[in-house]
C-alpha cells in the first residue's frame, strides 16, 4: 500500500468528530470509557482512526429496530 493511499484510509480526530457530529471532548470521553472506535496513537501524540475501523464501529451501533 502506498503512503498516499494509507494516508487517505486514516482519518484525523477532527475528521472523525466532524463526521460523527461530536465534540473532541466527547470523543475523548468515549475513548476513556472504551466506547470509541479503535485509534492509532502516532509518535507525536496525534490520533488517527482507520476508515475501516470507524465503519465497523458504526455498523456495530446500528439499531436493529
């Protein structure tokens, strides 16, 4: 996988929060409670979320009703 393709499949925290319509603090609260999608912590401390992990996380929360 090329670096550019890998970068497109990784979302920033800001992108995820915007897509979910939640604040950064809400996301960190979910993360502390282990309710957030899986994150990758980069050496500089930034978080990235794989698109596939976010999609899977959303699928798991789909309401069956």
